[in-house]
């Protein structure tokens, strides 16, 4: 299983094995990672699963689709170049080692 690392605001990192086909958001929710609210349960409607993908691993991702890109303008914390909605990041073998940083708040 690919390993995804979730980094909290305080710098604490937690690495989780997330099954292929699962989203980065679901990996966080299923493993009690604080900082992912996921109010819409992964339907790309609320932007409460916002993450900052680490610069060292962002090149592993496909570009955001238009709906995700639009929602990123409405996140509780400022949008940055590595901003993504974790519900839109489906885990593949290529994402093994992905690092995401959690924002200070989601709503």
C-alpha cells in the first residue's frame, strides 16, 4: 500500500498506509487524522479537506480539475501553489511517499 504522510500545523508527521483507489481524505478520516473535516464526505462541495501538498511530492499529481480549482478559492486558510482538496486525490502506487501539510483550520 502507498504511504501518505500527513503533517500537522505543529510539524508532527504521521505516515499511513492508504489502499490504492482510496482518496487522501478518506485515508485521513479512517485513521483519525485531525485537521481533515470532510463535511461533504468527499463530494468536492465544501473545501473542508484542503491540504498543502509538499513541494517535494507535488509533481506526482495530475492538475486539479476545474471544479476543484474553483473550490480552492473558498478554503478557510489561504490558497497556496500546493493547495489541493484531499477528496480529489485518489491514491495510486505513484503517490507512495506523498506528503501533505494540514492547514490551521478548515472552516
